[in-house]
């Protein structure tokens, strides 16, 4: 059996789109699951779309996500160069294009812009394409040579007959057959001498011994043309695996407008790399059981590409947040503190035990920025409605709360030890004295010191953090509000 070799072949056009990262991940997993090799190839032949710095983004993302390539521009594996603009300089694409010309499977085309603009166009999948009329296919060899000798600009086109059908096989979609009449004579070599993506991709996948081609299903419609190229060369085509579309919650193709279509967007929104990778793994693939949390190693062990789905994968942001929360909960405390500290500090200017605050919020957040909202009441007592003192289950009313706070105030003023334990004992003693339920006392105290319906900690923990002075200010404020209510 030949070793599985997959490749991630990004075009350096900007941020790392979630769909691209999923292709990279699946390619990595398919190779690693089978003990194969995963290669990185930079597809930069479209000079107009090239974005400065985008290659760095690719490297950074691969490294951060742990999708470590066995071969690539920075790691020679004997199949280089691994950057298409460098491969072009070796003359490889021209050589193969000319081989097709000799076989009658491709031809030189000298039509200028004006002539092309007069050809009729068709709208294919929302894009307007010009259907070339094979005008230059009728040029004699002498005419072609004369044009070339005169330095006339040219492109090389694939020659696809108008009759017959072409079939190719996809692992998930099965056999797909199309009428050749539907396929345009696509350009293989552009007038600037660069190959098109479509051509370079085929030549490279073959010459770099790629066995499995994994990519988004937007390439499905071009695959018959690729198949014809393989057949024309007499090459065995790779195993094709086209991945389902990723949509937003409204079932529209995931786009920049969603605000979370790239890996960088997600990092900026406070998601952990491991959670992002885990989430993306499930955009189109699921294991046999309902397991949802996977480390990268577990994904390698479990990734059976036969279980990739054909139906569109919905990018469920709520689920991603949930998953991130699970990763946060499982985080080591020191690591968590390191990451949480900047967010806590952003919300708090007063001296407080930040480690304690971190451990309070750890199980209550989904993304780090959630911390700010959870702890800002410690910085400043929010304005709140006294209706919050009324709690059915705790059997508290505004009157009962006022009484409790008023009776507790002198005790709290006399208390010097503001540790959680000591304060808890003080409140418990009062509960016993009254012969009431805990909540009857804790609820109004917590409301007064937090001004919030929900807090990441109980009344006495909050008072410990606030300290005596601030706690008393807040209790007094509660009394005043309740008196006027
Ligand atoms: N350069 C193409 C892209 O970035 C690669 C597609 C493929 O994997 O064949 O979309």
C-alpha cells in the first residue's frame, strides 16, 4: 500500500478563513490517522490576489494549531520547491502545458481582450464566465509559430471536446458525470506566464505524489476538468474528498459579515486555539458516538474520513462558546490565571485578591472577555432596583431585608476579621438567633454588597474581597435604598 500523502495548499490572500483551516485540519488528520505525510504548498500564482504578510499568517496558524507539516517551503522533503512561484521558475508548468499542446489536449490562444469581450458570457454559480469559442484551435502550426516568433501575447487553453462526457470519482459524492459541452476551455497558462491555480494544482499534486486531495466543495464543479488533465497526461488521479459548505446560522455561506469567519477573528474574540480546532473538526465530521470534546491526538486516532458529511455544516457560535467554556474549565489553574489576569485588571483598579477572583470566575465563563461583566460590580456598586431584595424561595421582602441589614450593621461594624470564614460564622450565628433559613439572611446581604441578581460568589466571599470599609458602605447604601422604597 502506498503511503497517504495529503497537502494543504493555501493561497496567501489574507486571514485564515475557517473553511481553509478546516481543509488543513482534515488533510492533517487524514494523513496522520493513516501514518502518512502532510505537506504544505503555497499557491501564489494569482499575483493580483497576493496579500503581503499572508504567508506569515499561514505559518503562524499552522504552528499555533499544531498542524505541523512534514514537508513544506521550510522543510525540504525532496519534492520542492514548495512555493508555486518558485516552481514556475523551474519551467515545470510550461513544460507540461506544451506536452498537452503536442497531444492536442491544449492549444495556444492569441485572442485579445477586445475579441474576448465580444464573446457571450454565461453565469455559472453566480460568476460570469466567458465561454471561449475555440477560435484559436483552428490556427495551423505555422500560424502559431509565427505568432510566437512575433512575440504576440498568448495564453494556453485546455481543449475540451463539445461532445461526450467526463466522469470523476469523489469519496463522498461518488461518481459524478458531466457533459463536456458544459466545460469551458479553461486557461492553463496565463499571459503573464504564470499557470492558473487550476493547472498548477494538478501538475503539483501529481509531481509531489499527493494521494488524497481534500478541499472545499466549491472545487467540485471544476474537478471534471482536472480529471481530463490527469487522463490526458495518463496520470492516476488522486482520491478526491470534497468538504461540505460551511454556513452561518441563517444557512448562508459563512462570510466576513458574520464577524467570525477567520481564525484570527476567533482569537480576537477570546477563543482558545484548542477549542477552535476541536470545534472546526466537527464542521462536517462526527465520530460514531456523540463525543464532542477531542484533543488533536484524539482526533488523529478517531478521524475516519468516511464519516465526513455531505450536508452543509452550520457554524453554531453558541456551541463554540460552550465548547470554549469546557476548555476553560479543564484548564490548569495557573495557566488560567495567567490568561484571566489582564481581563480582571481591566475591570478593577482597587487592590483585591486577583487569584481568588480568578478561581471564582473560572467555571462561569465561556470566553475570557466574559470576565469583565462578571467582576465589574466589585469595582463599583451598580445602580439596582430594590425589587431585587424580594425573593419568593428565600421568603424575603423589602421589609424583611431592611430589618436584616439594619440588625446586622452593628455586628459587621464591630467585626474586624473580614475573612470569608469569619464573616460566614457571623452570619450563621445571626441565622440561628433568628431561627430562619440561611437564604433569608444571605440573599439581602449579597444583594446589598453586589447590586446584582447573579454573582460569581456568595455574600461573604464578596465581602472578603471588598474589605470592611467598602462592604459597610454598600450595606448602608442598601439600608438607605430600602428605607426610601
Ligand atoms: N489554493 C487553493 C485555495 O486556497 C487550494 C484549493 C485546493 O486545496 O485544491 O483555495
